């Protein structure tokens, strides 16, 4: 069993990376969201969430702290296209909080900085800068390599939810050896998701999914879990008609824990 236990008081659960407000043309809505985000973003959104079943035989979770990035959290309204960027920012926040020796940076990259990294490595043309084009796991891997010198392993799941059960062992190994959040995305199910853990029982496996599609003021942990923005999902319940790619950052190759 690996039920998470809340260990910190409420004031220590947030990190103030919300002040990085990127200017857009959204007017008053941008200003409102930006001022709320400046109060701090939720840290470790899964802590306190119970196991999905009572008879879990193996459970592996993200090791260390991270920040929940979601639509509009920095003042830029990226609904409909920014979910991959937000999941990537959550992974970057984990690197800042747990692997600061990898590459010195003041904070996780903003949306335009992520786009610039992809232009710099030649994956995208200059016209990509300032666009609303989405990114997937492959682009996330390129950005992590460019900005943090962190290589990534891409796991391709051809038959969607039916085959995700087969990668549970791979995810257990990742969280035990690497510890970082994982990014997941697909074709038919093209909504980016973060994966923060995996639990397995005799009846199958559940993924601890962090959904970046929330838009609004920063959530507290109870609301994030109660509204299921962070929740356990049975692996076999995901779309069986979609392939999935999982991006697993290989941080242990770059010096291990801080």
C-alpha cells in the first residue's frame, strides 16, 4: 500500500511561479487570471489521494515535488491548444525542485520559450513562434533535451487502453528509478495528460492522471482531487481506438538525486 500522507501545512504547498504572465490580447480575462495565478500554483496535487482499490499489490508514485500547471495559469489563455505545454511545464517544475544541478534556470519555461526551443533545434519553423500549434510527447522530449540536457524514452502503445495494461511494469520501473512525472498523449485521444503514478492489483492497473485542461484560478488540493483534475483512472478505460505515446524523462542518467 502506498497511500500518500500529507506532511506540510497549507502555506507550504504552493510555489509562486504564477507571476510569469505572458502578454496576450485577451484583455480583462488575462489580467484577472494573471493576478490570481500570481498567488501561487498548487504543489503536489496528488498528496492525500487514496489508492484506487483496497488490494493493491504494487504502487509506484512520482518521487519529489512538482507544480500543477494548467490552462491559463500564467495569464495566457491557451484553451484548446496548450495542454501539452502545461504538462511539459509540470515536468520542468519537477526538475527545478528535484534536479537543480541539471541546468541552472530561474523557473520553468513559458509557452513562447518552449516554442523557441523547438525552433532552435530545427523541429519547427520560425513561424511557430507565437502560434497556437499544439505539441506532443516527441516535442516535449526535444525541449527537455535542449533546455535541461535530459534525454527521454518514448514508449509507443499501439492499441490504446487495451495495451496500456502491458506497460504498467515499465511505468513502475520508471517511477522507482527516475521518479519524474510522465507525459502521455495520443492521436484520437489527443488530449495531453500527466501521469504521476501507477497502481496494480489482480484486476489490472490504474494510472494516476494529472489533467492540465482546468482553466481558472489556482485550485487547492481538495478541489483538484474532488473535481478529478488529479485522479486514478483504470488503464483499460482509456480510448481503445487511439494509440498513445508516453514520454519518460531519464533523469537518473544525469547524476541521480540532488
